[in-house]
């Protein structure tokens, strides 16, 4: 038997980019849709602007948990596809859809409870009423996103990310048009303000579902019908998947809340620092969102390799991925350090007072530290997810973020109340802990490779 030829780094890079570039495009589309939504609410009224921050963040934190749990299906599909091809991947996709439907229904049932969350705060009733409207309907579009995650996990797991791109872009176009129309009452649609923002997102989410469904192979639906009508999904198979998925969901939750806590802590530095930080947040997204697509692509290829029992391929895939990521970070760092105004002015810096401008520019010049740290922590997390080692992700994130990073930044800011010049230091400290998380993730990957550990155990029951 002639052994398979060893892939060159260039060939691996082509495979990574082939999977990742469509995902990066879809994520950029999500960022644009989010910005359009925020701009619409900001221009509609001061009340919707004030309500949009807490409402959108709370909704995304809750939805993020459900989506992350269901999204673990991607790793199961990737390993099954690498091990046995389309048949095994179709079975894992069907199981993932069952899990997606169950969690989507659970999120729908939470709608009345989510609408009650704003009443727990001390904000003005006019604001909390708007927040309640958004949160109620966010359970509906969140359920759609959760179900879509089950579908996209199949396509991403087998490397057909162009389908994810097409569905995502079409849905985002629908979402943008419907949001503008329903918020302001344009295009013959009713003016609904805050509620219109949520309903516009729901329309975009349903459009994505409509795009996905025709591409799902009949084999997946046939297996799904067999699982539901005959014997159901074996508990022994679903339980480990749910445990690992819940660990991922909790990890995503503590990460989201940790990022929010950082923003709240920065508010202690004063209004100037808070305004400067808000400007830089969007710029920081430009530095990390493309990295997310590369990380998912790396995770899929590592999952395929693990499914084939080719552990030796994992370090090479990671190394090539990091090379591409670091090249992107270097380009973005150049603009952040040398020409910060080019990045900051489009996001409102030009109209801000000089004190805010100075703090924003100083902060922009250290954002590269976070992008660099994020490249390692995010890639490490994506690869460990491919191994199914999700409990370690949760413990590491919790200890470093909530046990060390957040308390450290908080204690440091207590001695610099009103000092906007301390904002760059806060970013550097936070980035240092993020880098430490990345170091621990990569250590765990090295252990898993050397000991040939694979925590995803796939069983192929006959449907």
C-alpha cells in the first residue's frame, strides 16, 4: 500500500482559507447588521438608544448559551466526517438537529421570563418597558438562531462553509431591510421602534433558515425521521454531547459577562475614558472577528484529522492557522499604531472633544496586544472543542477571567478614578490574562496530542 503524500504547509493553508474565508465574510456581515441595528435605535429616540445597550447585551448573553450548546454538534460532525465520510456526518447532523429543536423550544418558553428581567433594575419605567419588548421577541429570534446553529454545524463540519456564507448574507440583507422598515415605518411597513428591531432580526433569522433547509441532504432528514418516529436518540449518546455542550455554553456566558464587567469597570475611570473605550470597542472587533472565522476553520480541519486518528496533523494545522492569523494581526496593528485616526474617525472620534480623542488614540495603539492574545486563546479554544475537551475550557476561563483578570483591573482602577490616561493600561492588563489563557489552552492541546486523547466518542446507531 502506498502511503498518502504529506501535505505541504501551502496546501494546508489553502484548505484553512477555503473553510475560513466564507465564515469570515458571514461574520463581517453579522457585524454590519449589528451596527445598522444600533444606529437605527440610536436615531429613533434617546429612549431606544438608552434601552438598546442592556437589552441587546442581555439577549445575546442568553442566546449565546443556547447556541453554544447546540454548536458543539460541529465538532461531532467534523470528526464523523473525517472518520467515515458523509453517512456518519449525516447521522451526527440529525442528532444535532434534534438537540437544536429541543433547545430552541426551551428558549421560546423562556420569552415571558426574559421580558421580566428589566423590571429587576432601577432604570426608568419608560426604558425598562422598551427593554422588555425587545427581550420578549429576542426569545423568538434566539430560538431561530439556535436551530440555525444546528444546521450550520453540519455544513461547517463537512467544510461546506460557502453555504453558510450565502445563507448568512441573504439573511443579513433581509434583516437590515426589515429592521430599517419596522423601526422607522418605511417600505410600507408599520413603525414599531424597539419592537421593530427585534422583529427585523427575527425576519433575517427566518430567511437564513429558509436558505439552509433546501441544502440539507435528504439523508439527514431520513435519519432524523427514523430517530424521532422509531426509537429516538440513544441517551447514552446524547448525554455526553449535552454535557460538553453545556460546558461550552457556560464558558461563552462567563466570557460575555466578563467582557461586560470590563466595560463597567472602565466606567469608573470617568466619562472620558468610557467614551474613548466605546469608540475603541468597535475598532477592536475589526481586529478579532476575522480571527474567529480562521479559528473555526482550524477546528473543523483538526476535527477531521482526529476522526481519521491522525493526531500528528493537528500541530501542523494549528501552526499554519496561527501564521495566517498573526499576519492579519500585524497588518491591523500597523493601522492601530501608525494611523489610528483612519480607524477611529469613522466610528465617531472626529466629533469628540480633544480629551476623548487623545485617550482613544492612546488606547488604539495598544489594541494589538488584545488581538495577539485573542489569536492564541480563541484558536486554542476552537481546537480543544474539536477534541471535546470542554470542561478544561470552562475552568481555565473562569479562573483567569473572573478569579484574576477582572479583580486585578478593578483594584487597579480604584486608584485612578477619573484618570482617562489609565485606559490603555487596563487593556494591556486584560490582554495579558487573555494571553495566559491561550498558553494554558495550548499546553492542554500538546498533552492531548502526545497522549492521543480524544474526548468525543461517536457511536453510529443504525437509524
